[in-house]
């Protein structure tokens, strides 16, 4: 285990079809270099939600061991993604009246406002995961992106609030802890995928990211560089396989292979006489399936998934000029590799579409496997982990500098005054924790209490 572990971040994508552990670090150009990937078949997860703790722990350990042996490091803590059909999002606006309107607005005011949103009353068994500020208003002046440093008595903001089920989140935390790992961060999976495959220009122009996984399809909409809408739809590639299995009366393994090798989302592409022969079970006759029928089955289900996603995009209100998604749609995830899917999405939605590969932030020499859309979420989670490590290092450097200053001050000042000086410098130093870090801390406490 020769590499230093403090430079390294690990993303753990607990999906419905597979569990991926990815180890990465920054190279000298500030791009992400993947050191190792481990993956295992996900057995205890259904539609993004853990339904068998023991099997999930085994799958996680298997993926982690594989990643450790490839990367040559010992993995201690991981950044985990959360998805599943229990995730929903809502818009909420809130305000605070500041006691002193003559003082400038600082980070603390924003924290007070965000904490107020955290106190929103949710349905029983639900908890707020992310509170993401959209834009602020100061004394009625709208469309302010960064209110810090302005004067004003009333600070108001629109928030995008992401809500999830407490038990589902707790179960994921339980699996990670029981696998002998620490939970360093928790991120919403659509946000992680978006970080991996979208460019800043696309987020500014307006874009909808559709991540088609095995059990769920995640949607994240960005406009003006800010996340505007998130949704998790409880269908994915697995329901397509299920339909092929039922429609052609074959076993799941064969259905999955058929989908990957010969499947197409556009029935018009196949000629009537194209036939695939599938070996029969134990001494039975082989089955013959026409590719036209196969693509009809796939087409019907894919249309259903895309229409559900399109409904969410309509709910966001993409038809109004201010909310127009100029960059259109980006498809990622394992399901996005289905033939002719891009054309079908363009046909149904009338929006420009491209397939998103997570190579936006990866080092140039990354192998082709890690730049596959299947690994978008894992790449995004590693990136999140690396960003948090960077932030923590900055904080500890600041603390070291302030510590050195304090020592000098102690030499000069009197004993009783130094305590005041010390307090001052530590108060000034408090780094602004972003909402997600705070939430992660709360979540960790919550897990510890639950055990």
C-alpha cells in the first residue's frame, strides 16, 4: 500500500444492477485520474432502495476489495450516492428579517435562512436531504445570486429542497458502516452524474440530464448555472429486460444479452427477416425471435420512460422563454447505450440530445471503460470526494497559519489578553461550511444515534 491515502477519494455507487467502487486522485493538471475500479453484481437493491442488508454488504465488500487490489491502496472512507424512488423535490421560498439592517449581510445570515428551511414540516418518515438556494431577494430587489456584502433588512430566497425517506437513507448508511467503511460524504446521485458529464456552459444555457440506470431514471435540470429541478423515476433498464423476458418467454440472462447485443429503441430499423436463435432450456428446441418484435417490445417501454421524464421537464416549465433549456438533453447511465435512443428522445421531446460521457474532468489517458456512461455517477462521487478533501486541506492550512500567529501574539501580549485574542481569531477563522457538509454531519450523528 505505497500511495498516500489522504490524497485519494473513493466513490461508492450503490445501484440496482451493480455496485461500483472507484478510487481517484488529482493529477498534476488538476484533472481526475482513476486509480482503480471495482464492481460487483448488486443483489440486495431494488429500484435504488436497499431491501436486503446482508447481500448489499457482501456486494459492497466485493467491489471495495477489487478496487483496493487494482489501486494498491487501503480504502477507509467513501462518498456515497443516494437515489431511489423515495426522492422527491419541491420549491420553497423563505425569508428572515435582520435585526440590524445597517450591517452588511454575511454568511451567518444565509446559514440562518437555510437552517430555517431545514425546519420545514415534512411528511412522516421523510427528511430534508439538500437545501439548495436558487436566487436571493434583498429588500424586494430580486435576482441576486450572491447577497453577501450587501445592505438590507429583509433577506429572502427561493430554495430547491430535496426530500428522501429516513429509513432508506439509514439503511444505506448501515450497509456502508457494516462493510467496515466510514461515510465521508453523501450526495444525491443525479447531482453527482451531472458534475461528471455536464460542462459549465451547458449548465448556464439550460440542460436536462437524464441518467438511465438499472432500477431508476434520475433527472437533474440546470439553468443559469443553478440546479432547478431533480426527480427520480422508478423505472430503468431492468423493466425493459423484464418485458423482453415475458414477451419472448426466455430467461432473464438471455433477455439481458438480447437487449445489449441486438436491442434497438427504433422498430423501423429492423428488416422483417432478421431472426435471432436462442438455445432452448435443457433439451428443448431453440427459440427464434425476430429483431423487429424485439425492438417493438423495447420501444414501447422506452417511450413510457421518456414520456415520464418529459412530464417532469414540462413540470419545471421549460416552455416559458426564461426557463428554456437551450442545451437540450444529455443522456447518461448504462441505459443510454441502447441503440437509436438518442433519435427517439429527440423525436419525442423535440429537444437536442447527446450521450454524456464522464470524460469532462478525467485525465486524458483514462481507459475507455471508465469513460463509459455506466460510470458517470461513480466518477461524479469521486469528484465530490476530492473537492471536499481540497476544502478540508484549505481549512487546516488556515488553522495552521492562525495557530502560528497566535503563538507570536502570545509572546507579545499579556496572559489575560491572549485568551480573548485566541477566541477572536478562531471565531474569524470558522470556514463557511456548505449546506451539504452540515447535512452530512447531521446525517452521521443521526446514524450513530440509530445504532
